[in-house]
C-alpha cells in the first residue's frame, strides 16, 4: 500500500500541503496484510477497482469521482476499497504506473536496428497510450496543479520516459551518429514536447491552424522533429 497523500473522496490540494508532513486521515485506516491482496480473490478485487476507476474517471473526471462510485462500479463495498487503497489518488497513481509501463512495453517491443524506425515507434507508443489513458492524464494534470507532493511524484515518474528516450539515443549512437547534445536535456525536451503536444491535441483542442489534420499527420510531424534533432547536431554548440 502506498503512503497516504490525501483524503478519501477529496483530492489533496484544497490547501497547500506541507511536504513530509502526513495529512490528517479522515477515514479510519484499515490494516491490509500482503496475504489479503496476494490471494487470487484479492488480485481479482484489486483489478476490479482499477477497472472501475478507469470507468468512473472517464465518466465523471478524477476530481468529481467518489470512492463510493468506484466501489459500486466494481461491484464491491466501499469498506472493501480500503483493504486495497487509502484514497482515490492511490488508484490514479496505480493507473499512471500502468500508463508508463504500457509506453515502455510498446516501445521496447518494436525496437529494431534502425534508429529512424525506433523513433517513430516510440512516438506511436506514446501517442496511443496517452489517448488510451486520457482520463488519467487529465487527472494527473489537475492534481499536479493543486498537490505539491503529487507533482513531485509525477515528475519522478517522468524519469522512466526520459530513460526510454535515452534507449533510443543509444540505438542511434550504435549506428555511428554522434548526437552532440546533453542527452538528458534532449530526452527531457522530447518527453515535454510529447506531453504538451498530446495535451493540446486531445484535451485543450487543436490549434486553429491545424484543425483538420489527423493523428497520423501529427505522429509523422513529431517523429520528424525528433529525427532532425538527432541528425543535425553539428549546428548546436553545447557549453
């Protein structure tokens, strides 16, 4: 069970939290033994709560979702929920862990000796997974704006994406290309570009000048931006 980060039904952040100071727990904690979740029934119940959370987050949004809604959708009691999670934020974090794992699995599954192909596959993996986890990504953005502890947690999760981009860089270097840039800065910029572009495309609404462009055009453009950054490093002088 992860550490407590907020109340049971209301996301943390209504007042700025003090980092390292545990918030007041309004619901009596339920001690969960590892054996409870490790049983086949326990695993089925946990999966049911995760699936229900995805449904409720998509229907009502993370901020408006209630634990009672999630429990009802899962076909379980609200009391049973607390055997697995302290609050709905922990459900969101578990789903965001799945989001990251899906991107990494999809990217690594399609890695080839061709660096150009690897870049395209990485973009496609991120694009498809972001679209699949759109309610969770909206929840992550909302909670990051109100809860400093969650914002730090989410920033740390981004490191997985940065490491995945660095795997692509290594495949490029094995082909004989000298990137010529600070790889971590480059990777951070790539991840930030993908995050921001997907947010604008899927959530905020496409920019007026690109209305009518389809997903494939967007994926090809993002891929090409990344490729050009790799094949023309000589024009950049790093300190």
